[in-house]
C-alpha cells in the first residue's frame, strides 16, 4: 500500500507543470515556516534591529560620521537576516530534492518557490526592522528622495540587500551536502562581505577592487547617499579640537628661529597678500585713483624684507622668549562659532565621496546592481541543483 502511494506521488510530480510545481513547493515552504520554526527569524530580526537602533539613533541623518556608521550598521542587519534565512534551506532536504529531481521535479520551479518564500521572509524582516528603528527614535526624515517617504526609501534598500544576501546563502546551501558544512562556510562569507565592504573599514589599494564584488558595498553606498552623507557636517575634527581647548601649547623660541621662518615657502607664498589698502580719500568724499591706491597699499612682502634686513633684530637673534596659549584663547579671538563652522565646513569638503552622492542615478544604479546579485545567485543555485544527479553520495 505504501509503495502504491509513493508511486502515485511520483507520477503526480512527474506530470505536474512548472507553474503548478511552484505552488506545491511554495506550500511546502510555508509549512516549514511553522513546523521547522522558520518563524524564529522574525523576532531575531527585531532584536538585532533594536540593538543597532540604540547605537545609531543619535547619529544617523545627523552628521557625516553617523551617516556612514548608520549605513554600515543597517547593511550588516540586512545581510545577517538574509544569510541566515536560507543557509540551511536546501541542504537540510538534499536527499529529498535528489529523489524528486529524478522523478520529474523541475529545479526551476523549486528555486522559484524558494525565491518567493524568501522574498516573503525578507519583506517581513525589513518591515519589522524599520518599525523597531522608528520606535527607538532613529530620526528618519519624513520626505523621501526616491519615494514619498524616507522610511520607504531605506526599506527598499534594506530589502534588496537582505534578499541578495538571502540568494547568496541559497546558492551556498545548494552546493553544501550538509547543514554543518553550510554553517561552517557562512562565517567566512559574512567576514568577506563586511570587511571588504569599502565603507567604514579603510582598504589597502590592492584589495579595493574586491569591494565591487560584495553586496555590502552597494548597500552602504545607497544608504549613505539616501541619508545625505555629503550634505551633512563632519564633527570628528571639531570635537577633537574642542576637547583640547584647555590644553596649553607653545614653547620657547629664539628670535633667530622666528626670522628664519620668514624665509620658509609657507610664508613666501603670501608675499603679495594685502595688509592695508586705502579704499577712499581721507575725507571719504571720493574714490582714490587706482594708481594712488596701489602706491599706498601695504603688502606683506616689503614688511618681511624689512624685518629680515633689520640690523637691530639680527643683533638679538639669540634672545629667547616663551609663547604659551590654549585653543580657548584662539576661540576667544576669532569666535568659537566661526571656528567651529570653518572646521566643519573644510573637513566635510575633504571627506566628500562621489560614491555617496545623493542623486537618483546613483541610488537607482545601486538598486539595479543589487537586483543583478539576486538574479545571479538564484541562477547559480538553479545550475547547481540541475547537476545534483552527478552527486553520488
């Protein structure tokens, strides 16, 4: 009787079309969601998002450094969720897959069912992660850049990153003979994705091209662009200076050392700098002719020459004097807010990154690359399972 039921089941699979098989296998995956405890990935995603949210809620969308750290952290969340969704999906039933393939199962239907099921998981995880981040107070702007809502912009990126990582793990699962083998490979994949992402961790020149082959690189670039990385201030340099405001600086110098500095290239390049330039006649009633104004303009060059050629100063070259000041003194002279604005502006200009440009073309291009990763790894998983009959074990 049992053999008869098996034979009927085998014939049913053999004669089922590809689309009907997708429905059969999708139903099987949905049963796994309950019976194999696949649902546990949802609370785990919420916990991970909660831990990350507590770290980035006072940084993301606030400044350059926080934007990049937030982009890296959210990419890690998405990759972690995706990788552990499917790393055991195929290898845990490899023997069943092999028997069903020999009896007429279409591998393409099997992979399509997995893609639909994993997409459902990634959607649920992404929505839950965004919800937790909002609850924790991550300051998402209301208006989005690609869509009407910023949370939707960020959600699309996290979904694509998570789904691409999911398909990568599905491929690994398709070539692994056991769940132990798949789980052994997984840490190396995660390390490669995160270390060679090219975001927070600077890479040596020889390894920088490797970042182009990582899902994480495109996830970080997109999230950093969406958060407005290049438009935000950089605060690290200013925070460092501000923390040193009461530290005394200076030293003991001789007059000769100061005079020698006047010959340095750093000073010489300012010889034409104007120190004093009359703008009008003495009573202010009319403009001074250009020839007279130039003649009465005091520039730095002649003043430097006068100081270096002064016999009185050169006779006192060995005289010493001590200079002592703090950054607080500098702030008081020039104004703390002006110094802060200047430092943040200049450091932000130096940290500008074209890869993080907030343009539709840049974001859409990264989304398309993540989509290609999804299709590529799904194709590799399909190809791997088409050759499953060659596995003699």
